[in-house]
């Protein structure tokens, strides 16, 4: 099993990690330095983040917990994987 996270920096140079979201079919980024910051277990293969991750758009919402390499989509997600838990996919180079 390969890395499911990609370490990167945002436009302000703050450290983040990105993962591919199978519900949104794009990458989501999580801040691991600066403020606010998510707790991360440091594992690129089986990551866990706290608290939950919520990504919103004009008409969409993706709200999840990432635990031990799986993504648990909460009921308020607006995509087809709402309420399901699935393994994170290996990183594919999508810089999203």
C-alpha cells in the first residue's frame, strides 16, 4: 500500500497534507502547521486527523473523519458517499 497523503505548502507557505477524496473526486488539504491546525498521527499510509474535516462549496459539502487510513463520510455530505466509510486511495499526483 502506497502513501495516501501528499505533503505540500499552501500559498502562504504553511505546511499541509493533501488526500484524494473519493466522494468529491478531487483532493482536500489539511493544515498541519500554523493556526488553525489539525492533529495528525504523522502516518502517510494510514493517517488519522482530528477534528473532522469539512469542505464546502457554493452548493456542496464534504464532511468527514479520517481514521486509520479510511474516510468516514458524515450524513451532511452532499455526494453519494454520505454515511459510508471507505479506504483512502493512494495519492495520484492531483495537486488540488
